[in-house]
């Protein structure tokens, strides 16, 4: 997401409107409460990542009847939250010309908790399920402690984010371990959770690898390091949502094949 140029402030007409008092008149036109067209136009066209997120959300809604009664049933709600949050982040950067640091931290932390919830409903071994349950309780406490007492609000919560990525990789390994012990009846390429776990595994393997090298890249290749991060991160996100889309389509095809 990239920020746009600042908006031109209109001269005062002799009286102070609510937008002028609060400082938001450069963003909102208040005729009444309508977004200024310049700000809206700056938010478009959307990035390729936004279209993939929106596509995954719409497809999850399409197959939602097939997700009922499974561990994947909360996925459309989570993806809807992601889409709204991404639009909000884009508006904060483009419209308000402010960083979206806090929102980014909320999104990444919510992603860890949600994926853990999915794995808790999928894993069979009691020890694995207990480990996931402990993570879901302890991790938010660690994030709050880190933000308020250790790191504050940097662009990346560099302690708890790699920790969450490690546990996501661990949960994926637990899933694949169970898959080896108890192979699925249908073809593996048609198993929705296989694709979801694959996407999560490669996404967090890539992000964890970069986070471990972040300080090195920042020290020896400041500009190139950030460009490299943006490129890696964008491609990992595209791969993640591609796997989600395949998983939802697999769920749809499984429903059709089960019909008489």
C-alpha cells in the first residue's frame, strides 16, 4: 500500500465547520458526510494483493454452505475482516497520510490466533490440540506485554511476530504428521485443509526467514533490503491466498462429487 499526495485544503468560508475543528476537512467534504472524490480516486486502482484477498473472500462466501459443520466455517468472516481492514489501512495511508502501524500489528496477531483456531479444530492428537489452545491464550498476552512494556509500536513487532510464525510452522508440521499417519480418503490435491496448511507453511517460512535477516539487510542494504522485503512479502501473500482459493474450490468440488 502506498500513500498519495496530500489533499489541498479549501479556504475558510467565514465559519468553522466540524471538519475544520477536528482537522479532517482535508479528507472529508462534509456535504454532508461524503468522502472527497480526490481521496477516493487515490485509493484506486487496488493492488493485485487486494484483488486476491477480495477474490478469496467472495469464493469463501460462495462455498459457505459447504463449510458448515467443518473447521473452516469461520473463514468467510475472517476474510471479510481482512478485506475491510485492508481498505481501512489503504485509507489511513492515502487519505489521512498516516502510517497504519497499529492496524498492521492487529492484523498479523489476529491472523495467528485465527489460524491456530483452525488447526485446533482440525488436529486429532490431544497433545497437539492442547498445545494450540495454550498458544491461543498465551500469545495475545505476549503481544500486549511486548507492545506496552518492551517494544512499543514499531513498524514490525519483531519479537512476537517471529514467535507466532514459528508456531504456525509447528502447527502445519503437526497437521502433515497426522496426515502421514492417517491419509485422507480422497486425493490429497482435493483435500481443502492440505492446501490451507501448505499456504500457511510456505508463507510463514518465507516471512520468518526474512525477519531473521532483517537487521542484516537494514545495516548493509537499507534501500535494497526494504525493496526485497516488499517483493518477497507480496509474492508470499499472493501464494497464501491462492492456496485459500484452491482449498475453497476443492470443498465445492467435493460437495458436487458427493451428490447422487
